[in-house]
């Protein structure tokens, strides 16, 4: 049984650290990331991360299986930036595509 002062009936502190508070950050300060799809728009990726409880996100900037980069319209980038600020989504990690192979014996592939 515990009283309001955090000690059990034996007078021992139940916080588990000999009466000292943990130095670990409170759960509210933890960053929980999620890898979201940018299919549809960058804004949808940010909204989805927020809806499922993430406060950080990772995206591919284009298809992970193609060399061609995706160009984003300015309004889509602005919406994405606004949602990241509104939902406190940081950091943003942009995942490179799967084709990159810095250890390839083919110099042309390494250069790409």
C-alpha cells in the first residue's frame, strides 16, 4: 500500500532509485518518430505522423527505387513546414533511396 508521499508501508520510497528521482527525461520530452509516406503530399505525411502520435518523422523525398528526384511545388513545401511547426514535428529525417551504393565496384554507379 502506498501513501500520498510516495512511500510504502515500510517507509521505503517506491520510485525504485533509493529515494532519488530518475535523471531520465519525462515521457513528454521524448521524440517518437515514424516513417510516413509522401504519397499524396508532404502535408499528408506530416498530418499522418501527428495523427498516429509521432512528434518526429522520416520520409523518402522520392520513390526509393528510382534515381529521378521529385520536385515539390512551393505551396506543398510551405504547407509541410507549417504542419511541422504546428504539430511540433522535429527532427525531419530524409531517407536516401535504395539505389545508392557507395561500395559498388562500378564507378558510374558510385558516381550517380
